[in-house]
C-alpha cells in the first residue's frame, strides 16, 4: 500500500506543470525511499528524471515497490481542483487500478476526494548516467527562462558556449541573430559554492549561516528542538502564498517590493532578524552566474525543448546546466529553500529533484548496438553495395549508404561517427550499423534528397509526402539546406501575406477556368498536423482558412493520407490507412473561424451595400439616371448574399474570394438585361469608390484570420 502526504498541493502542481509538455504517460515508481519518474518524450530527444524523497513528505508509507501508471494531463486536471495550500494525500492499494487523491483544507472545514484511473504502461528503466562534466553553470532559473524564451523568437536552435569570459547563449535566425553573455561574479560564486551540498548536518543537526553582522557561525541546533511560534508560521505561509508563479518578473518591480519591505518596521527584534534572513534566501536566484569549468565547451541544442525545460523555473530560484563536448546537456533543479516557510523547509529541501537531459543535436535518436545478428532485415530501396554504414529503422528496415555523405551534410551524423566504438562492435554483412528511431518512409525521402537533390518543377500536391518527410528529419539532424528548401515550398503553398495568397489562388485555376487547389497543394488537414508537430506557426492561418472553405461534414470527415508514402513491407500487404482527422479542439476552431468569415461578409453587406448612397461626384446623380448606380449596387448585394454560402461561386464561406467577385462585377460585360449582354450601368466614380472599400475589406479579412481561428490564443 502507498500513502504519501504533502503539506501543500502546490508542490505537485508546479512539478506537473514543469514536465507535462514533454511526457504524456509515465510510471511513478514508488518504493520505501522515494517516488521516482524517468521517461522520454515521444521523439526520444529529451529525458525527464524526477525524484521525490520520502523524507520530504509529511507522512510516507510504501509497503512494497509498485508502479503508478498515470496520464499526466489527467493528473494535472485533478490537481487543479486543489487549492495551493491544501494538504494532499495520495493513496493506492497494492493491486489497485485507481489512485486516490484527498485534499484537506488547512482549517479542516473542507475535505475533497478524487479517484483517477491508473494505466498499464510498458516502459524501460531509464536514467541519466553519472558523468564528469567539463562545465557546470549555476544561474537564476528566471534568467535562464527569459533567455531561451527570447531567443526562441529568433531561431530554432541555440548555441551555448562556456568559456573564461562567461556563458554565452546565441541563436541565428533567418531574419535576425542574437546572443546573451552572462559573466561570472565573485558574489555569485560564493552564493552557489555549496549549492549541491546537503544543508543538513549529521544526526539531524543543521548548520546555521553566520549572523547578519558577519560574526562567528552559530552553534548547531537539533532540528527537533527548534520550535516556531504561530506568528512566524503564519508569516512563512503568507510569504509562500504571495510568491509569484512567474519567475521572469521585472527587476524594477522586485526592487520596489524590497523597498516596501524595508519601510515596514518590525515590532519584534527576533522576527525582524528572521525576516531579513528570509529575504536573503528569497533573493537566491536574483542575478549572478557561477561557472565551474575544466575546458571550453560549445554545444548546440533545440530551443523547443529548452523552452519546455525552462518551465521548471517555477520549482526553484536556481538552475544548473552541466555540459561536456559531445555529451547531452543535463539541466537540474530542485526546490529552493526560499520558496517555503522556514518551518517547512526541512521537509522540502530534499523533496524534489527534477533533471532534464536533452540530446546534443538530437544525438539521443541514434544508438549504436553491439549485436552481431539481425534476422529478418529488409533491404530498402537505397542500398549501395560500396556503402560503408547501414542505417536500421523500424522493424529491421535497412539502408546501406556512405558515411561520408551523411557527415558532409549533417553535423549530427558527424558527431555520432566520431565517437570511439568498442573493438568487438556488431556488424551486418561485415558493415557497421546504426539504429535510428525514425519512420522508414521519412528516412527514404531524406536519403533520396541527400543523394539526388530535392527539386520541384511545378506545384504538385503529392510532393507533400517528400516535403514533410525531409522537413522532419532535416530539422532533427540539422541539415539546413534541405530544411530551407522545404520551408520555401511550404510558404509558397501556405503564404503569410495576402499578395502571395492571391498568387497561389490564381495558379490553382486550370486552363479551363476550374478551381482545383488540391492538384497543387496538399489537403490543409495534413499541413495543420505537420505545422503543429514541428511548431510551424506561420503556416497555420492559411491552412485553417483553406480548410474552413469546406463544408462542416467534409471538415469532420478528415483527409486521406498523403499519397506517395513508401511502405515497408509493400503497401499491398498493409491494411488500408484511416483518414487523418483534426482533434476536437482544432475542429471546433475551424468551425468557429468559418462562422466568423461568413459573419464578416454579412456585416459588409449591411454596412457597405444596404442602401448604399452614390458617390459624391456620381455622374448619374440626376433625375433621369440616378437609379442606375443604386440598381447596380443592389445587384452586387444579391450576388454576394448568394456567395456567403458558396452558392454563386462554388466556394463555401470564402470572404476573400467573395470580395474579389464583387469587384470583378464592376468590369464584367457578360450580364444580360433580357435582350443582350451588357455590363453594370454604374458610373466610374461609384465603381472607384466601391473598389477601394472592397480592397480595404480584403486586407482587414486577412489580418483577422489568426484571430478567427484562435491563433492568438495558442
């Protein structure tokens, strides 16, 4: 049986917030010493390691080792039902299939219980190996979070360089570059000198800091003999509740807050001294970087993962980066004593240690193996007899290629192959091999692009299979020229400007005047899925808008997988592939955007066409011909009303095209008056004025698309 009680639910809340974006399902391994979690993200790039020591709990009991398989998203929702200062108790029987969570208010007037279903999760025992790192950087967690967040707006990767000068974070983007240099200070070196050492002395004693006047250290005091009065305990709890979750607050606000505290004179000398000590501890993460370095280290990492790692800044004031050349980065954080009331620190100082390990240049995706035999290997379409390295993916799909070709284009492969291998390394047909955690079809297209190039003679929807595959792996393995080529093609099909969108729409009309966008561009659902997977936010507005022009039933039905995927074994031996569908959230956002688009046209009709007056200098503004311009506006109004539902133009809810149609009516001559074909009998002044209004409306529609489809809320 497991029973674990914490004094404050906020502990688990912040812990889950720090790791839920990386890990979806995981096992919490419980034993008599601690509760631990070790898991990798779905891409096998990042490793998360969490340890909750038994001594950190108010009450802890675990009769035998047991795993608790949970969905972290569901657990986060259950924890949101608890107040931050609630006492939380976790209970699970030896063979239970549910986890019981009990929340008890501090004043004991409210007790809430929740049961969450447990999962059977098959997972390997993972871990972060003990490594003697060449560089250890200790810095404020809020500063680290601010740096990676700022640099992520410039590029997708960051270069971290540790030298005698300090630690530099640099990112190179397509439009701008940026770098941040943090220099070491003597004050920071002294502050973080004993950061990794236990605060408690032997036999339950604790070393106290020197007093404020810089005198001799105080004597060791047994922790069980230390008592806190109610007033001090209340002050500590209030300080903890008032702690902001956002560690990136402006330094000026912090300085003003400190000034206010200094203005408030303490009524008792003893609490005043204690509050001063708290202030010192609370400022543990304010400024200053400590660097321990054996040699110069320069590494490059994906900012996407570092931004997720930075969410652990809610756990502690301080974060440590441990690095060595050609070794994954280790980021460690634990609860800082400054977070908690003094009377509760002894419980929480050793409670939580959260470690993140991110692969150097996605290095963790590749693992060399020393197994001699690989039975049932399937030779892929790319198999060079003179190749000197074999790439094995999936269930034994093998590609025999040239090591030099991979090293030439990818520093990931270059770094991988430079690692010394054991003397008795396993071979396949006398050739060394590497196992990759990639889709065989994706690897086929990547290798094809490396050997044959990536060319697009003209826009063709089936190109999306190769584009998406190459984009995934060129991003993962840092093959910049292929990634840029894929992104250029996607930006042509899914542009971010109205001018480029109009060009794309014109090219989607064939020689017979038929609008066939699916011949040249992939289905927008496939593009949305790819953009969400790789964080390509610039593609989403155009893709969602394109999708919204389908009827709701077609949007719900989904899209067929992109054709051209290479299957191993052959496709004829595989069952039919299901349609690709949007999630409930994105389906809702698509329909919401569709409604907004149609609503815009309805408001445009009401504002600009219903009883529209003629232009000030209208030439038909006289008693005999004054009705001609007004009748023309009425005719345009009727046609736009039909276009709202796609009746007139064959496109469902497309305000950009509807406004184009309205402007084209001004110059068309294929209308009929019952006798002959003719154009609208509208004067030049009224035509010019309405054209200007319609053009401005199209610009406004384009600017509103992100808002319509909820992009500003992501």
